[in-house]
C-alpha cells in the first residue's frame, strides 16, 4: 500500500509512505513497521545586478546587467521507519561550480544527549558563521568570520543541554572540506 502526496503548506511539500499491513500481521517480532518520508522543498537565488550608462561605455553596454551569484535548492524533512530521522540535502551552483552544499542525517534522544548528527554540514564554531543566508543583512558572512571559521565539513556531532544549570554543549569531529564560496568576488582563495 503506497502513498504519494504533494502539497503546498508555506511552500512545496511532499509525503511518500509505504504500509506493510500483511507483513506486520505476520511478524511476531514486531520489527516490520510502516515507512514514511515527509519533507519540504526550498531554495534561494542571489543575483548581482546594476544599470550601466554614461560616456565610458559603448551603446551596447548601456542598460541593465547582472549575473547569478548563487543558486541553491534544498529539501529537508523526516524519515519515519524504526526511528525518526531528520534529514537535509542542499545542492548549490556558485561561480559555475555545482556541488553538494549541505547534507546531514540527525537523530534526537531524550537522555544525556539531545541530538546526534552525521553528514556534510557547518561545524558549530560561531553564531556568525551559522547564521542562515536569509537571516543576514548582506549576502556574505563578515570577512573575519570567513577567514577563521571553517566551511562545510564531513563530520559527526553530538549536542546536548541541561536545564539546571543552564548549559548547552556540542562536540564535533570534522574533516577538511571544500573551499568555502564566500568572501569577496575574486577567484583567488
């Protein structure tokens, strides 16, 4: 029994489900469970543009000019089978290069740790580096943050918090990742 549903709830959403009623009834161990994948599709597009006019330009150069600086499409949601898993996958096109920008699987727990995450994501170095691209005043992160904060890395992260005393912690083990595509507009790293 397969379910497939697309919708619009503050953006494009999807649901894929597979039910196993006959297997579940015949399974004495209780290991057979229904499968469900729920998610949302999103994206962002950053454009550079301007209007050129004057005596320094040929007549062909007058008028609007622009280019795509960054284009991203992502999906995020939950997978429900045995244990609920949160996921995110983001693909990006920046400066003519296409790459996987952000991908992770994350599980939530109730004792000792809050979350365990594995994949290709931003390590928790500073709040300025982890600010979402829609939460920034300008398109880029500040130069000091770009210089010292690592970009996306392959890694694993364990995080938790305590109410008394008020404490939040994170432990991250990451590799060396790709060159971050932020900073100034030159092509040099």
